[in-house]
C-alpha cells in the first residue's frame, strides 16, 4: 500500500483541517495531566517527605508506564487498527487520571498511581501518528505531525499553568483534580472527531508475517538509526521536562521568594516555555518538509545540547537570563520530535509502523525512565540530599542530560549518508 493510497483511504467527510484540529484539541486534553506532578514537585517533595532521588523515581514511574503503553499499543494498532486502539486507550486513560487525583498521597502511592496514568496514556500518541500517516501524503505529513505534537506541548503548557494557579488557590490536590478532567474531555472529542474515520488495518507487504516484521523493523538500518537518534533525543528532552519546573523554582527561591509562590510562578514560567515549544514542533515539522528530515534533526539536536550544558549553571543568574535560555531550550529540544516521528513513517512499511513505534517507545522512553532518576541522583550526591540545589549540583545534573544527548547527532549523520534516506521528505533526506 503506497503513501498516497493510505492518505486516500484515510480520508473521511469533513475535510483534513477540521479532522486534524479535532484530534489536536483532544490531545491538549490528554496532556493536561502530564505535567501536574512536575509543577507541584517543590511542594510534594516537602509534603511527601521525598528526597530528590525519590522525586525522580516518580518521574521514572511515569516513563515506565508510558513506554509500556506505547510498546503495547503499537502492536495492537497493527493488529486491530489505530482508531480502535486509540479510542479504547483514551477511556482507560481518563479513569487513570482521576484515580491519581483522588488517591495519590505519598511516595509509594504517587509512584504506582502516576505510573498507572502513563500506562494508559500512550494510546493517545502513536496510534494517532499512524492515523495521520494514513491520511496525509509525505509532502504534508511533517507539518501535520508537527501540529499534533505541538498540541501535546499546548496540553503540557496548560497543565503547568492550571497547576500553578490551583496551587495557590487550593494546594497541590486541587491542581490534581482540575487537570484530571482533561483526558475525559479529550476522549469525548476524539470519539466525535473520528466518528466517520475508517479503522484501517494494512495487510503485510509480502504475506511473510514475522519474517516481514524482522525485515521491515529489526533489520531495517535506516529505521534503527532513526530510533537510536530518537532515544538519545528522549534522554535529554524527558529529563529536561521533568526537572525544569523545579529548577525554575530553585532559581526563584535564590532571590528569597516564598516556596509556594516560587512553585506557582515557576509553573507559570514553565507553561510559557511549553507554549514556545509549540513553535518548535510546528516549525520543525514544516521545515523538515522543505529542507529534509536529517537537516532539521541535526540543527535542533545540536542547539539543544548547548542549552543542556549551559542552563544548570545559571540557577543564580538574573531571572530574565534563565527564562531566555529556558525558552531556547524548550524550542530546540522538542523541535525535532515531529521529525523523528515523520521520518519513521517513510522508512518503514505501513503494516509494521506500529511495531516500529513500539520499538522506538521502549528505547526512547526507556531513556526517559533513567535520565530523570539520574538527574535527581546527581542533585542528591552533590548537594547532600538538601532540597533546592546549588549551582554546581544543577549544572552537573543538566550536564548529565547533555551527555546522553551527545550520541544523537552522529546517528542522524550516519542516516543521512545511507541511500535509503532519499525516501524521506520526497528525496530531501
């Protein structure tokens, strides 16, 4: 089945624009719960009597659940159809979000319940990327996927903003309750948007079953290089996203701001940065349609590495400098996310795209399990377990993200030299 045939078969009444808009708004709803823990972390660390290492482990629990979800839904989407898996996962995700809001009360309950939220959350991500790949041709696919991932950033930003507001109004529990409504609203909108969309199950390209799976994914060098690049990208991005709100709160506390006020303002600033990162998603995806996938991956990846090795040393710097670097960091760290997702659709057969996304999820979010925990461990070791963190502690912790991300650009440079890379972006590589 060709890309054009996929796009044609995925078309439904109503037009591509409203269809994509509906899914993007639903994605905003799904994203409301994802950053609540990060936004309230400075308060939770005190109320739940957690060390930085324990706080990082809860972030890791989320990524463990998320990668498990993404791994499972990828194979399920190949077998049962992306639409069906997406809608069923959305229902379970809404239930998980409310469970976390009601029952999380300490390190252990937070660890298991936040992991449960993530266990059902992956269904709103990779199956929808498959739906977009089925509907849009390669010339429009990068921008479409960029818009959908930008909606993730919008949801994360709104999660941070609402959490910051609710922290001052009714504490961290109030923030949990308000943001838990997002997945339920997203589920309702998803059902409405996809009511006319067919549930496509592409046939195997050659009827060879598991042999095709190995050929199309496990022995596919271009696909493996895309997945490797994404893995190192995720190490940096997911570690940064987990800890930047707490870093901003520490920066604000350095100027003697009250702890609750610092956490609230840090959440609002993080929300602003998330909104800016939407531009990175949209611009990165759009530019990759015009300049080529590998070009944009290399530009964004190298720029975000500079930020990883810089921002931690600025914890005591003037706030405008910290915010400026944070804005650039968010923009560049996430700007190549839609490009990795798009590139994979162009080097893997449609029948095994879900399996490829599953493998990518295991490695990418596996890195996201480790990096936040390692970040917290560095803070504890350098700072001696104290809440807050010194310049040295924050500088070395963020450098741990950069060290993991350093391996990404070489993978993409290797991919660019392969002849198979001409399949991407209509020959632009």
